[in-house]
C-alpha cells in the first residue's frame, strides 16, 4: 500500500513527493484527516481556506 503524505503548504493529502495542487514539499508527518465535499457549505473548509478534497488537519 502506498504511504499517504501531506503538503506542508496547503495540507492536501497525496502520495507524491510534491503536491499536485500547489507544488509544495510533502511529508509523512501529519495528523488528522478531513474530506471536504462541498466547500461552500463547510465551515471547516472556509476556516482552512481549502477547496474540495482530502486534507490533513496538522502537518509537521
């Protein structure tokens, strides 16, 4: 199974060494998981400034 990684900049979850969204460096040191389905109705997405997708809550 492929290891999930999180972007240090935008916190997007990916399996890549570089984030496909912003191009930032990714790490395997992250905690929490949020899946945003509708950014317009999600208060968490608004506070995170995130779009629809999978994101880490905390990245080291």
